[in-house]
C-alpha cells in the first residue's frame, strides 16, 4: 500500500489545498516523504455531509455486520505487516517492539468491540409492560440506546496506532453505530494514511455507505475547530494536552447545540509508598518505578510523575536505589521535536521551583530530540505551597515528595487534582493506612492500583481509563475498555410503538436473544 | 409541622440575612406567610462544608440503609397529609387532585430508587480475572460505580413536589450516595420547607451525618451561582427554563473544575398526525389533543406545543373539533404571576409572526394570573422560515402546522430542535410513513410515542425524560426513571487491590449477591 499524502474523504482520496505538512523522523530530524497538504473548511464540510448521509444506514445495520466490519479493520491493520511498523517507527521514534505491541492492542480493541456488539448489552434494552388496568393506565414502554451521530476523533501523538486513526475512540464510535471523522495527528501522517486506507477499504468491502469514515489532515487548530463546530458532529474523542483538550471543550460548548467532548488530558499519576512496603522492598520498588518512569520515554498518560513517601531510613534506601537505577538509563528519542522542546521546558520550570531539587538523572542525550530522565525531590509542604509542582511534564520526569507523617500524606492526597491513576505500594501492616488513602484516592482517580505501576492499561471490561478533571473532561467516561462505547450512545424510549415498527432489540419474544431488563428483572429469554 | 421561613442547613434551621421572600397565592395575588429570607454565600459555604464532611460516611453506608432512608422520606411526605397538599395548592394554584397525584408520584420515585439500590445493578460491578501466565500478565481488575460527590438540585416551578425538594433529582442523587443541597423554587417556599423538614428528620432518624441534606432559599441568580460554582459541588440537577438552564451550564463550565449539569429545559413536543389516523379518528384526536394541551394549564415540559398534519378534508374535521373543544375550556390560574406574564408575552409574540394566525381559544380569564388556552395555525413553509415559531411558550398554547405532503412533513421533522418527546398518530396504513418519521424522530427526542399524548411521564425502568439539546443539556441522561441515578455516578477501576480492602460489591464470592460481569459474562452468583 502506497502513501500518497492524500486525505481520505469517504471513498475518495483528496489532495489538501492548505499548507504543506511533512512527517519528521525525530531521531534524525529528517523529513519523511511524501508531502501532505492540509484540508480546510471545504473538506470538513464534505466529510461531514458524507457522514450525515451515512448515519441512518450505518446505524440500521445489524450489530453482527458492524462486528464483522470491525474485525475486518483489525485484520487489515495486521496485514499491513512491516510496512506499517516501519513507517510508524520512523515517524514516532518508538521502538519496533513497542509498536508491534501497540498494533496488537489496536487489533484487540477492535475485536473487543466486536464482542461487545455481539453480546448486545450495550443496547441496554429495557421493557416495562403496559398495565391497562391501572389508574392511570401504564403504556407499553421500551428503551434502547442508539448512537449519538457522527463523531470527530483526534489522533494522539503518543499512540500512533492505539489512540489514533483506528484507535480506541474510533473503534468505540464505529461500534456504537456512529460514522467517524478522524483528524490525523501531524506527527504520524503516513501511519495515519496507511491505517485510514485499511478502514476505507473495509467500508467498501462491507458494502457500507462511504461516509462511515473519513480521515483529514491539517496544521494548527483551524481544521480541528471547524470539525468540532460543524453541526453534523455530535461527539468528540481526544487524547492529548490539557490546553488542546480544553480548547476543544470550549469550542464544543460554544456551539448553538453543545456536544460532549471526551478529552483525556493530563495526569501525574501519584504513587503512594507506605512504610512497610518501603522497608520490605523499597529498593525493588525504586527500580520498578524507574522502569515505569522511562517506559516509552515517559510518553504515557499514565507515566508516574509523582512518588510520595514518608521520611525515614527506608526512604533513604529507596532514593539511593532510584538514583542508581536512573543513572543507568539512556536518554531516548521523543515523539516529536515539539514534544521534546516542551519536555525540556517543563523540566526547567520544575527546576526553578524553590525547594524542589533535582536528585537524579539518566544519561545525557546523544542525539536530536532525546530526553534525559530526571527525578526531583521536595517536601510535602513545598509541594502544597507551589501549584506548579503538580503540573504534568510529559516525558520521563518525576517528583519525589517527602511527608513527615501519614497525616501529611493523606492531606496531600486530598489536595491532588483529578488523575487517571493513583497507586499505593502497601504490605499487610500498611493496610489500615492504605484503606484511608483508598477512600481519598477513589475520589481522585479513574483507577487505583496496588503494588504495581500505572503504565500498562489493560483493554478489558473492568478497565477505567478516565478520571476526574483535569485527567479528563468527563469523569463519567472511560476511553479504554468495553464501556468506552457508552460515550457515543444515548437512550430513547419507545411508548406504545406498534409491533411492526419496534426496533429489533425491543421486539416481543426477544428475537436477538439479548440480555434485557423486563419489568425490572434481567433476562435473556 | 410548622412553616417557620427558615432555611435548613444540615440539622439546623437558619434564618437568611438577605432579601425577604414571600410566597404568593397566584389565584388571588395574596401573600402567604410566613416571610422567608434569602441566603447568600455564607449559607452556601456552610451547607457545602457540611455536605463534603458527610460525603465519605454517607457513600460508605450500605445500599440497604440508603434504601430505607429513601423510604422514610417517602413515608414522611405522605404523613404530612393535607398540610402539604393545602400549602402546595395555595402556593401553586394547582388543583388538589393533581397535587395528590404528584405526591404519590414523588413517593413512588423515592421507592423506585430504594428498589434500584436493593437490585444493585447501579453499581455496574465488573470483574476481570488476573491472567498471571499471559505475556504481559493481566492484573486483577475490578470496576464499580461510586457517587460523584455533593449535588446541587434546583426546584422546579411546575412540580412543587415531584421535581423539587424531594423530587426525582434529589431521590436519584441521594440513592447514588451523594449529599444534596436543594435551592428551593421561590414559587413554593412553604411547600419546600415542609418537605425539607421531612428529609432533615429522616437524616437524623437514620443516624446519617447532617450534611446529607440542606435546603437553601434565595431570590435571583446569586445564590444559585454561588452554589453551582462552589468547589464541593460535583453535579447539578435542574428543571426549568432554557435561559435558566443555560446560565447554570455556563457557570459550571467556567469553574476551574467544570462539572456536569443536567438541565431539562425546553421542548415543544411535536405531534405528527398521519392521514389514515386522521381520517379514521381525527375529531377524537383533536379532542384528546386539547385535553393534553390544557392539562395542568399547559404547564408541563411535555405539553404538546406543535401539531403537524397534512392538508385535506380530515384536517378540516380535526381543526373544527379542536376549535370546538378548545372553546369549552376555561382559563385557569398559572403557577406564578411571572409565568403568567411570560405566557401572555409568548402568545403575543406568536401572534406577531406573519402567516401564523390564531384559530381557536378557550374562555376568557376570570381571575388574576389565568391563562386562556390558544391554538394557532400556519403552514410548514412559514414554520420553516421563521425560527420564532419553534420557541417554547410555557402554557396552554399550541401551533397547528399544515404540510402539503409527506415529504414536507419529514423535512419539518428533520429541521426540528431536540425534544423531550415526539408523538406519531398513525393507523396501520400509515405505518410505512410512520417508520420513516420514527427514524427521524428517534434522533430528535428522548421518547417517541404512538397514538397517545406526551403529557404523563411514567416513573419506571424504561422511561427516558431527556433528549437532545435544547430539550436537555445532556442527551445521554434521563431525569425520570430508574436510570436517572446514572447521572450521579462515575466508574472506578480497582487493580490488584488486596482482598481486605476491596469494596463489598467487588469482593470474591459476591457476598452482596449482585449481578456482576465476570470475565465478560453476567452472573449473580
């Protein structure tokens, strides 16, 4: 499959008429061809018109057909083989093994949503029988969830596959029955086109209306704003910076008809190190923490940017082991020159905070756009006094915060902003303290984990990759896992609808064999 | 129980220090004592501090205890007997029978949420087993929903009981485990205090922390804005005008930490009258439509403000019967002088629209604040040309829109704003057209009903009282029915949490006997 530098609008390949965009190899700074050209309002209009034209037909096809369509996309991505991995490697600087893993995850996500479609609980079919003898009579009431409408998805810089063109947002929206228009991230234009062409092909092969999928490219915020403010678009999925996410939320709120934005934005993923865990295995925790910190050059939303411990001898051992482990870590290439520059700036700003000092670092950069891992340390008091210490620095930077006692640790937890994750390292004698922290942290984070590290987000039924603001713009949602589909659905009640016109999921006799709530009782009969 | 004119903040009765507020009997214009005094920022602060202090304890009690608490509120409201009905009747001008029905509904709502709590599916307990042998190993992942935090509820003018102090929003939020702070609607201050004291008593009797419930009063928007922007508040429930709802949404969005607002705002509830239904039973539909139009002096969110029919002889018969039925209808007292003035203004504005003419009316007003029901008529073309014809006029006013053909009817449906309800009157030969309309209308409304009238909102599992903007500010939610609880919940994932620290709902062996999703399979073992 060739990369042409075109946008994909419905079944067409369209050459943009706006500014030229080029992919850059961050490891060398070299331009990678071909040239792309950004789209503008005209391309947004065309993609949206096609999406609207496709919506009713697409949402009406059977869940089985949608499942098969998602599986075809998964297989198509796998069939790209090394072409995809090599292109993604050059555009992102990420290691091949990491990208192979991410490809597997991307395919798994699509297949998980295929299984969600076949399971059918996503429709939330609910039936309340008519009670004609009651005063007043109760009508026949049936409820199902239907897709919200065409969805805009913004590709993420740090997951060129799993959170981009055919990533979790796209998979969830397509599963829900929503046409999707993706704005490719400019950091991996070729990767985006390759994956986009797989989806375009799968749409055609499945006999679906072409507007089910489009892929736009464009520099700057204009095309994104045009997309989010287009009246056809009914929801937005985004993974990226806090500033980027908030701009989309604001644009969506200012529409004549506001729409939901699911922006996954900013998290420093605090890790609380309790005393017994520290005295039993502090140095091991330190080494594992450093591994998690530098994984993927720290370019994960779940990167552990904050470690909170109590003063004492076990802290000294932890600190020493962490510094030693960090010293061994090489600098590594970040995703883009822009992300690298932001990392350098963020690290410098942390260094400027009074009472926050750098205590360890990895090896010095040996090439362009390489990030050197760093560890800072401060006290809980200073951390509380200077809000800048809580700012996310995207990359392998973390802050060790030292508390005088457990009360100070709980107080610090209480003042934290919303997070994607919070981690507790605790052994049995710590459980009482851990329980107190858990009560605080479940209000702060989408996922609370024990004796592990926050990087690594399982794609499963129970996963929550979400959390209170500013981790996300919508604390009720997750962007990873089976329930991510709920973001793109809304309930509709059908009252006394004639049998001939009832949706399949709500017909008498349950022809689809769904789990349904019938007069308050769950049943799949 | 005496009405003292105090606010209820936690366990205390507090006299406001801001402007005096008085209840008015709309039927006479007389002031009804006692005087109330509005609260300000200090009272908001106090109520919020108590709510925050109560939250962790309240959310930790068993669902059974919360269910019993809700049932105690229901019984307490019923035990107020005529005291409550008489006060509500004087403050609202609503008939006693209507208020008795509304009281029953209010108690039913509380009891429905008690049953929802006992059922336990609201917790969405989900477990994915650890897969230690997999590469990479999968951790143990468990998910449940927890309450979002303290909730602000704004009492509605038109349902002094069912959408006010102990109404659907309060019941759903208390069921979810959220402390609630209600801002009483100034139109029924005494009714609010009576019900508020029932909840205050139930909190004490159940041994719950006092901050679980507070009731504030205040004129103007200041106290409401202070409440919505207080950092403790994590969600808002509102039923009222579009302007009022949008102001709350804006205030919530402008917070440092934005929060969800569930505002149920504006709907004209279109009714589509298909040809065979019209020729078979046009005059009967006309009479039933007029009954629905004047029910509760048209002061329902689901009042049928729009009837759409096709030109022809059966339309003439419908029109004639509707005008005849309307002529017999008396003017009746509206809820407040302000609502009456807005109705008069809205009717006058409709009358000013070119090509929209009044074709029928009820009897002239015979007392203060009485609304005369009116029916206007226009063509689909004029309706499309002048957006003002779609504006909600709160009260017994409706517009009959005449289409030339079915295509014009579908086009009109396609251009409608979001609605709480849409109705189709159709007999068997109409079903093909009805199916086409249904595809349009399920995208426009939270509830689509056949051969009925939109007033009358069942409190059950399958009900959706919601819909796309501007019907509500959040199309994913319903404010009536069992799933209204979901508005006040958010998911949390627990990864490798030690057995001793797992939430009850997620423990091994399912000690609560909940429906849980275990490795993708539903089970209550």
